């Protein structure tokens, strides 16, 4: 027989997993749909970049108004309302008569999705095991991306962009069913917990260090991952082989995210996070110097495994900070900024400041700095970093 805490957790995990799988899906499979976008709208590479940027911008900028409503609304009502916006946005995207109309639809849909992401991160702070909830948040995205890429040539390759966007609308409608679990478990509106209002605030240096860590983390991984294909090409690895290697790396990423989810909230969070970042540094350095196939394969698999293993623990460290849900709201903003800036900064560095190897070494240094910031984030004892739900229950 389940306890009320277990029912609360299962409801949150279902909601977080269902929506996390959808809200980032278009961006995660964007390389697969570029050909169809070009054929349908007759656009060039610059316009493709613009489309990706406006959707990512909508996801990120949604964080700004969330500072005003996050502490004042019932999470179920806001998720349902934003889900309807996502459904309408995807339906309109399916039949957008021009590229400009598609851009407008995607920025509105992205803003709704970004607002839901804010709620998901805040809900994870309410889970009995916030580490497990954040692991579900990451794993669901990876599983959905892998599944869509696997079936894309056979399903959406034939149905086209119309079928893709309509499928996303249908999946969003199904995800809305999970919000009833929140209601059944009587999840309270997202308000600052009583334990946090009693003067308990995280030291400013820990908040700044944590936000700097997540930003640097995404800048470095985004920059490196955007150019791993170029690294393979420079090393004489064929496109077929590199695609196979990256598919294996993606599978390793799913496995590591599932492992982090299974571990959940743990007193060894600092150790796991540090080890993951160290392995990322090693993998980035292994890409340097036009690697052979075996070294490239090892680096790619280790990089993706370490990336998705580290992220849930880093998010859990931020979620454990006292001071309210706005910390997680700002985390979502920094995540978006890092994701957007990483590929651009990496390309700029390669073109203007020394080439591929120089960029990879700079990313390795950035990840070393991230380790320092993460250690500052975790500088307090584990006793003071229990999940919010456990603190408030006590």
C-alpha cells in the first residue's frame, strides 16, 4: 500500500516525465527536419538558424515573466492552460502558410513550453526525492529524442512536418492527463515553503556559483557537441561511421541518465557530480588532435555518458538551495542562455581564435571552472541540503 508521500512522488514523476519528453523534442531532433523545412518553405541555412533560435529564445525568455506568476498560481491550472497554447501552436505550425507564420507559431509554442519547464523544475523541488524527479526530467528528453529519430524516416519522413507537429499536439493532449495526479495528491500551489520563510536563505555565493556552474556546463557541452561531427571529418572518419558512433553515444547517455535517476537523492551527490565533470574534461581532451576512430568513439561515448549523468545531480544541488522556486526559475534561464551561446561561441572561437583544438582545450578549461563552481554550490553539509519536500514534511 502506497503512502501519501509515494503517491505524491509518482504523480510528480509522471507529470515531469510526460512534459519533459515533449517540450524539447523539436529542438532535439532539429537536424532531422532541416531538409523538410528547406523543401517546404524554400529557406536557406541562415533562416534555419533563425527558426532554431526563435524557438530556443521562446523557451528561455519564458523564464522572465515567470518571476511574477510562479509564486501566485496553482501549478495544475497553469500547466493545463499552457498545454492548450502548445496544442494550438503545434496545430498552427502544421499548417503554417509561410515561414514567417511558422516562426511566430514556434516562438509562442516555445514560450509556453518554457513556462511549463519552469513549473516542472519547481514541482521537482516538491518531490519526496528531488534527485529522482530531476533524473526523470533529463531521461525523458533523451528517450523521446532517440525514439523520434529512430522512427522519423519511416513515419514523419512520409507524413512530413504536418504529421510531426500534429503528433506533438496529440502527445501534449495525452500529457495533460497526468496533471490530474497532481490534483489527486492535493499538491499545493507553488508557494515558498514555510521552512524557507523563516529567514532561511542560501548564501549568495552558493546561488551565484550554482548558476555559474549550470551556465558554463551548457556553454561547454553545447559548443563541443555542436562540432563533434567536424572533429570526425577532420580525423578522416566517414559520415556513416561517425553517425553510428554518435548513436551509440546517445544510447550511453540514456543509460547514464537512467542510472542517475535510479540513484536519486543521495549524500554522495557531490562525489557523483564531480566525477561526471572530470570524465567530461577527459573526454573533451580526448577529442583533441584529430583522433583515430577508436579514440573518437571512446571520447564521444564518455562525453555523452558523463554529460547526462552529471546534469541531474547538478540540478538537484540547485533545487536543494533554500530561498524559493525562483532559484529554479533562474536555473532554467541560465540553461537556455548556455544552450544558445555554446555553439555560437565555439564557432566564433574556431574561426577567430585558433581552430578546433584550441576551442576544445578552452571547453576543457571551462569544465574545470565548472567543477570549482559546483564544489562551492555543494559547500554546505548534506544535512542542510535535504529536499524541500522532506524539510517541509518534518
